[in-house]
């Protein structure tokens, strides 16, 4: 059985559960974290965070302009944080530390395999992807998007 909720209701419950110290598993929606996370295929595990978890390359769920977004931290300047999706080569979002709701600690693939974001493998793949020039990432994302439409 599939239950659909409005995002404001859904994320209010996610925030409540996180604030009570629970971990929450939610589906990935949207293409902005491709290729590391796949929309409507992968799920992520969210947990509470501390100030020590707020560091470059960490993936966080945060509030931005009335929405909840899950992106990677690309820059920290005091209380101000700049986020970007792995699949976004132009757009960034600005938020504060207070806007961060949770950290992403793992991805669950459709096979059931769980990948910790602390794992060596995840860190290597993330580093390699982010090290590619933006024009190369744009080309790869465009190509994979076209292949996805053909399949």
C-alpha cells in the first residue's frame, strides 16, 4: 500500500522523529543528486546531526525557501552554508546551520544493499565525481538522462 502525504506534513513528521533521536528512511525524489543518488530508486537514512557533522562534502537535509532539500555542503562561512546537488553544476542554495534538519548517513539501493556515507568507497566515488570539471559532469549527466529516456 502506498500512502501519499503533502510535503509539509511529511517533513514535519520527519523533523519530529529526528528531534526525538530516531533515524528516518525516506525515498530519494528528484534528479539533483545524480549520479550518486537515484530518484525513486534509492532511499536514504537520515539521522540527527551535531556541529561536528557539518563539514564540506557532507550530505544534509535542510530547509530552504519553504522546502526541504537534500544536497551536499560545498562551502561553510561561519553560520552560513552553501549547498549544491551532485547533479547541479550551476545552482547552489544558501542556508544557515539552524536550517539543517538531518544528515544523510547511508543510501539503500533497490537491491537492499546499504552504502554508508562514511565508507571509503562512497568517499572515493564522491571525490572523483566532484573532481571532474563541470563541463564533463554536464556531459555525463546529459548522456545518462538521454539513455534513461530510451530504456
